C-alpha cells in the first residue's frame, strides 16, 4: 500500500515539475503564434508594376523567410480557347517575371513565378486562388482609368482570398514603376 502512495507522489511530482519546467522555457514567448508565412502572392497585369508594391512584397518575403510568387495575369478573349498560345503576351510576361525575379533574388528572396490565364483579370486570379496555396497577397492598386485591377476586382479579392491581403496604392506623385516595353524587353534607360 505504501508503495502505491510513493508511486503516486512521484508521478504527481514528476508531472508538476515537467509543467513548471515547460512553463519556464516558454516564459516571454507567445504560445498562440500564427503559422509562419511560406508564400506571398504578387499578382499583376501588363508590362509595369508599382515599385512600392514590389518592394513591399520583397521586404515581407525577406523578413518572413517566405517565397515570393509573382503571378502575371493574362486576359484571353472569349472567342479563343483559354489555353491558346499567345506569344506576344508570353514575351511580356517572361520579361516582367525575370525583372521581378532579379530584384527579389538580389535581396535573397526565393521566387516561384506563375502565368495565369482567364477571361478577365478577376477570372485569372480566381483560377490562381483555386490552384495555388499562399499565406499573403500583395497587390498594387492603380489610379482610376489605369490598366490593372479595378476597384471591384480589389473588393472581390478582399472577400474571396483565403489569405491576408495587402493593397498598396502609391501616392499620386509616385511614378516609380518596374516596366518593360511592349515588345517584352527592358526600355532604354534615360539619362
């Protein structure tokens, strides 16, 4: 009988000691930390992207050890098959993706680029949301009338994206962009 009591005391003492030890090691740390960010989506359209949005996505990826996932969205006319060849668009996409990749890799950020087609930019983005997983979306808002995502597209993204969404709109005087010309090559530099 005494042996059972001693075993019980040892068991309670061991569990209590383990609890206190574990608590002391976690002191100062948050137990409810969110999962780490693994992939950050950067969707864009056309042959330019806001330098601010790109730099923000690169900085976030760098700070969180995440992979940057730039995604060039292509509109395909309804009269054409969705998977039809679009050589001009592919050349533009590759030039933009290459420029983004060079900028990100120079900061030590891994890149996993995509090209996604759709009947509209929203449709292409919806297809991307269905096929890929990511933890955060960084998207550049444009001025009224400019090419890219409309205000309705951005509201739709806020409602539908299964991740955090960061929308950046550069100031009205901020014209810094990463661009390639319509032929899919970098434009000449101005001096």
